[in-house]
C-alpha cells in the first residue's frame, strides 16, 4: 500500500511506501468478530473503523460516527 503526499510549494506528487496501521497481530476477521460479539452481548461496541460507538440497528450494527455497518 502506498500513500500520496503533495508538496504544496512545488505542486509535486510523490508516493511513499509505508504501513497503513501499526501491526498488532490481530487479523481483520478477529476485529470484526469481536465487534459482532460486543454488539450481540451488550447492544453496543467500539467501531472497528473510527473508534466511535457502534450500536445494534435491527439485525445489523451501525456506527453513529462514521456510518460503518456490520451485517
């Protein structure tokens, strides 16, 4: 994955190779499973995308902060 940086002074675009997140040893599947379990057990959990509050919305869960959904 690469990031794009724009130099405003010269209008140049350069691409940098860097990780998008700190490696924690936790897989995406594990993060989503924990979110599902939190919603099932408590009706709400931390949003795995933005860290906001994700609450049960029918058979899904929705984040009030970023609009992400778990189904």
